[in-house]
C-alpha cells in the first residue's frame, strides 16, 4: 500500500472528521493503447459514517485526480454483494461492464464498473 501511495502515477485522498480518518481512496493511472486509463485501487469508508456522502466525495476527488492526469476512462471492481457501494458508483455515472467470479475469494464475485471521464477543457 505504501508503495502505491508514493507512486507518481497515483493519488490518495483521505476523509477526516475532527482529525480522525473516516475514509480513504487510491486511484492510479497508466498509458494504454486506448489512452490513459485510471483504476480505483480502493475506496474505504468507516461503517459509522457510511450514507453521509463520504464515499461519493472521495470518488469525485479520485476522478478529478485521474482527469487531471489525462485519464479518459476510470474503472473499478466492487463486491457483487455490496449494494451500497454499487449505488454510489452508479449514481456517479459508472456503468456495469462485467463480472469476475471469485475475485474477492471463493464464491465472492467482483463486478467491473467503468466511467468515461470528461476531459479537462473539452467543450
């Protein structure tokens, strides 16, 4: 995790409440044949503050960092049974692109969500 946080092609955002960390997210990006693509490595929010907009705000900041880096697309994995997170992603414009069985361990599928980013300065 430390190595990922220190990469030049990644950004980390931390949400705090009264000096206490209540969530964090990490996004990284890379140049691909189709352009620069970003991947949300993780987005975590403490159980007691879920439903208060923390995850959505962290996601907006991760997207902004990816956009600033020139990413045209951002994608992520989410546990197929994590309905609350799926709602946040769909509300933010992510669309289901696939499913990977056993991604989170035996019997726990991961859904693949993707979003096209509006490029900075685009009309």
